[in-house]
C-alpha cells in the first residue's frame, strides 16, 4: 500500500508544472507533405505546409486533411485515432502530427482540345464534323474525350490541298482523329495547279552562266522557277559565259557534265555552280631528278600551280607517257593536312581546309619504263574550288613535262 501511494505521488509530480500545477495548454504541431491543407476542430490549425497552435490541456482536437487534387490519398502519422481523412489527438502533452498527400493515378481527360495548324504557301479552310472547327478563323475546339472528329480541307481559288499530317487516318482531303488526348493536326496548302510542282534554279559561284530547261519554262538568268506537271522529267542545261566554266550541280536526280535530270515528284530546288576561269595559270614542274634515269629506276618530280593566288581545295591531273609510269605521289611541306589519291595515270590532292596553290604541293614518284621517250606530258589538270566543282587548266601551252 505504501509503495502504491509513493508511485502515485511521483506521477503527480512529473505531470505538474514547476510551481506544482498542471500546464493549462499544450502545443500541437502539424507537418504537411504534398498538395493539400489541414484544418482543426476546435479552430486554430489551418495550414498547407506546417503550423503550430496551443490547445487547452485535455482537449480533443480533430484534424481534417483536404487534398488539392480530388482522389489523392491521405496518410496520417502521430494520431490517437484515424478515420479516413480525419486525425484525432488528445492534448495531454505536446503533440507532433504529420500528414502526407499521395497523388493518385492520373485520370483520363474528360475534355480534349483539337488544334488545326495550316502550313504551306497556299491558302484554304478546314471545317469539322461534328462542328466546332472553322479554320481560317476558328482553328481550335474542345471536344469530349474519345470523340471521333472528321476534318475537311478546302483550298482557296488558285490553290490546292497537298497533304495532312498527324491524323489517325486520311481520305483525300479529309482527316480523321480520335480525341483520346489533346491533338494538333497539320494541313498543307500550295499555290497553283494541284497537278503541278515548281522547279527552282539558283546560280552560285564566282563565274557567269545561265540554265535552261527542256521542256521550256526555265531560262535562268531571269526566269529561274517554273511549274511543271507532276511526274514530268525535266532536263536542265548549264550554259557558260566567256571567262567562266560550269563546275557542279546540286539537287539533281542524275547529273552529267553540264546536264541535270530530275523528276518533278515534288517542288524541287537545284543549284548550278559556275566558276571564273583563272587567267595565266600553269601547272608547272618545279623540280625533278628524272633526267638520265635508267630503265627500271624510280625518280621524283615536284608540281605546282603558278599564277593564281586564290585559295582552293586541291588539284587533280592525269599524266601520259610511254617512258614513265606513275607509281605514287607525296605531299610537300605545308600541305600535310591534305590527302593524296594516286592511281596511274591519275593523281588527286584533296584538302579539308582552303590552301594557297602558288607553291609546289605534291611530288610524283615515277618509274622509267623505256629510254626512248624524252618527257612526260599531262593530259588534264584541274583546280578544285573549295565550295565544290572544278576548274580546268589548259595544259597545251604550259611548260609541262619531265625532261630527261
């Protein structure tokens, strides 16, 4: 009996204030994680992150959690009792309570937005069934989820409808979409005859020239674009002016010298590259040790292009001689970044960066085959403009050859 009384006294002492009295209130701290708010009954707690309020000692406080997104879960921690979204605590001491709002699986939308975004140079309108889209003016509409919408494209006068993008299915000028989510579809309108497409030619390079077409329609210089029937085969021909030469095509299906062939299966763009013919340019042998070379012995000759100080992307040439065979080629100092391709009787030097071709850049490795021929001639020589194509050098009047 004495022991029981002593224990009761100890408990009373622990639960009283330093003055011997029980505290009149205790603090209730609520911590919130996730999207939602907590309110209390009796009033005092009303927070979306964390809050702390003192309640009378012995009072029973009900906390109610309200998620921001309907359907999110509510998880309490630190309560005396939990029923759904409500937590109950009795304030016999300071209390800490935490609530977590857990996102639920996203629900499929009940309303979805359809947007029509026209492209192309032409004009036209798009209407919908069921109604809602009338684009030109009204190019967006909200439909119930999973609604099936049919869009119809109607080109303006002098224009044509070309194609749909991002539809579930298409039938001619119609596009069918199922609105299981927000959707954007793209109609493309063109200008002119729907059975024609435009071929456009661009003239590039430092030289002068023009391009004509067969069938007629393009004569560029002046008329550089023309519509042709779909499926038509068009042949373009490059014609050079004095002081220039044609170098290269871009955008053809097939290109041979000054001729470009293409099929008009869509709007097509072709560029023709004309280069200025360099003046007073020679392919020159600047050194050799082939004189008096015995049959079967190798010798070397260094080549340079002289007289033109512009930058280039390399050079090519072909040699011809019954007295010598071309075995290999070597780059000279200053041109180590270039690449050599040698396959008798041809040599090509290709440079990834522009180079100045006014000094010797390549050394030929030759082998004497017979002793009866006095020199080695060059059949062709070309400069390679850095932007593509080639410029021929007339070798007939240049001091070419390897003198024995």
